[in-house]
C-alpha cells in the first residue's frame, strides 16, 4: 500500500514511519522535522491508542459506496430495519463535481453477530444533502433531508413500500434536522447556517408548519436534551462575520407554557460543526465538535456535563477538523465517536477517534480506538439483531474525490483486532 508523505504540500511517497505514533509517514527526515510542530499534538493521541493493546471494540463489518456522504440514519418500519444515507456531492477524477446527486435508502439485515447486509430500496434526488432524519409520528413515517445548496429540505412520506416526496421546507444553508416531541405533538428543528436561525416546525395534520424561528448566529447543527423534565435545544455555532470562529454556541430552554424556546446560557466553542448529547451514569453529557479556526483544523473539541443548572466543561480532547460526533451506549458502556474530516487545504486521510465515557472518572473520556476515515463528516450508532453498529460518513479523498466508500463497524465486545501490516 502506497502512503503519501504527510508533510504539507509534499506529493512524494512516504516510506519513513513516525516511530512514536506508527501511523504517519514521511518521504524524508527533512519533511518529518518540518511537520513536527503541526504533527505533535496528533502524534500524542495516536501514540496513546497504541498503549491500549490489541483489544479494540469495533471491527469492520461493511463498506458501502457513497457520494460525499454527510450522514446516516437507522429506522424500523413494520419490524424491518432500514438505513438511509445522505450524499452531499459526487466527484471523481476526470469528472466535474456536482452537488446534484442521489441519497439512498437500504433495507438492512444482520444474519449473524457482527455481520451486516444491505439491499438498496430506493434512491431520491438531493442537492448537497447535509444529513437525514427519520421521524415516526402516530399515523405516519417520514424522512427529512436538508439540502444545503438546494434551497429546501425534502420531506418524504412512507407509502407502504417506499418513501415518496410529500413536502418541501424553504431552507437557506440547511445543516441538520432533529426531531423531538412536546407532549404528544411532533416537531422538527432545521439548522439554517446562512440565516443564523433554527427553524422549528410542528406537524399539523399531514403537513409541517413553521412554529418558531430561534436566532442562533452561525448555527449549522442542533440537538436536544431533556434534563430534570425540561426540554433544551442546543445550537452549535460554526462561524459568523461578526464574531469569527469563536462564536459562542447557545442553549435554549422550552418555557413553562411550552409555547417557545428561550435563551438559557451559551458556551465557548471554536468553529463548532456538530453537537451531541447523552444521558449516562446519572449525568447529562454534551459534546461540541470543533472543526477549525482561521489557522488550523487541529483544535480541542470539548465535553460538557450538566452541573448546577447549566453545562460546564468536563474535558477537552484534541481533534483534527472534527465535523460531528456520536454519543451512544451499548452493553452498559458509553462511547463517543468523533468524525475527523482533516484539512480541506491538505489531506482528508485522517483517523477518527472512539472514546469510552466513564461518568465516574475525573477525566471521563479514554481513547480506545482509532478508525481510518476519509474526510469523515459524521457517525451514527444503531443496533440490529442484538449487534451495535457504527456507521461513518466518508465525504471525500484527496485523490479519489467524493465517490468513495463509507464504512460500517460492528461492536465486537473487545475481541482482538488484526494488527496493521506494513
């Protein structure tokens, strides 16, 4: 396997491996020395993963062809498992890139522990799809896909065997979609980066109608959490013209009358591209994926924990163009998977990181595995037939473009993973 020199701007083949992290290659000692300042922080994280030994929790289950993948979702309809992937753009050597492509729905089967098989159910046209969300209501099943470049979010409705387009919601720079309930009523929140608002829609009959527009400058992603019986909406702020990459991200609380979200507090972030929450160990956790600032994608992303009525910092971890993360629990253990996109001006070939979350530890996050990814934009955890899977969205490769495989990993229960062959 040929490996490119990791030094910025070098196109040579890397034959020298870093002796500390054993993951990064250079063509010469000169390139290695010139890159040490930028590589040092990443090297510490990668080297730490070597000390974990061979017991790594996730093993590769399946590679899936995708086109600039920007998100997965898993859902069940009538007892059958499905996966949907949002494809952001199509790009390959010798062809003009296009944001107009197709996103895909698969039926999913796990015939044996750790094994996964997908059968394509349908494809539908999208324009810069930036995520996909499944919504189950009392009477209907929905898929909602925000088109970042398409000027709308596509709402598809289950028609018995496939989804059909039902409605379009006007969106300007749609980042992600989140679904939640207030009482028995169903809602969607759509992050609109270009407008700096979160548009919240309520289901009225079989149509989604605007319920509230929440101002959140720079917002490109949202999530929700219920803490002590109160619903919170958290908006990750990426960048604005006024405050740059250090735009504080905002936490909103549903008011007592349950008629609107109101500002609760804000948190320091650096180019926050994603946000995730989890209740585990009797505590409420929040993680912001900090992508970059004006100089570098090598940033500290941050874990927060609910303390005295608000989120407070619990731990920072070094990331490399972090675009999103997944907080999830499986088999009594909680995990954090961080999708590292890398550097849009350099290389997308980066490892993404999986941590265990120990609610009782002084430093709750412990690195347990590094996963090879290509411009990773998101992770999604799901369970089929008793096996927990973790799907990564690979957006693109430096040389191959956006038409690359995304990978689905299976939780193996700590069985030894094969060692890398050099």
